C-alpha cells in the first residue's frame, strides 16, 4: 500500500515540477516572446542554425533612425532570443534588390549551405500587392549579401 501511495504522490508531484508541453519558454526573449523592431514587415521563413541561432526572413519596412528602408528583411537571434549584434546591422539586415521602390523583395524560404552561407528564395511584391517575379539571394554568415552570387565568367 505504501508503494502505491508513494508512486501516486511521485507522479502527481512530477506533473507540477516539469514544464507543461505547449507553454512558452520564459527564458527565451521577453517571457517567451520576441517582437522584432520592424515598422511594417512580415516574417515568412525561419531557420534554426546548427549553433542554435535563429534566422528569420521576410520583407517590409524598417526605420534606421529617421531613414526608411524597404526591402528584404533578414534577422538573426541568439539562442536566448536577443538580436545577434554581430549579424548584419545589429541583428537586422534590410536589403534592397533592384533600383525601384515599387518592388519589395520578400523571403519565403531559406536553407543553410555547408559553408554557413544562407540561401533565400523569395518573391518580388509590387507595392499594390500584386506578386511579381521570384528572387534567389545568398548571404554570407555575417548577414552581408554575397556579392559573388549569380556572377558568371
């Protein structure tokens, strides 16, 4: 009888001592959440790197001081949810593709190459919401665009 009672109490206590599935990890970000400092943007893709850092890709607007940047958004967070300050511009990269403000390139999928470079597939969105052509981009591990990608001899 004592064994059954001990087993019952142990099972009951273990339910309270362990984190419940589906609850937020409060050690990540701000009580389990990270909200990017982006004015008008959307995240469409994420990728967990082997070192535990998290890449997030999308598109939209970002204010750097008073300057409005519009384009592809690529962000990287540390394992605790803080921006990776060694990536792009303090954790956030905004990249303008082409010479027109009418097109906003947006990342929809990402993959990591064995050398750590980031390959991103996206679409160009015309300002009024009409989808345009697709775009393929590659970034260095530090968040800078790979200037050699797409060049032919």
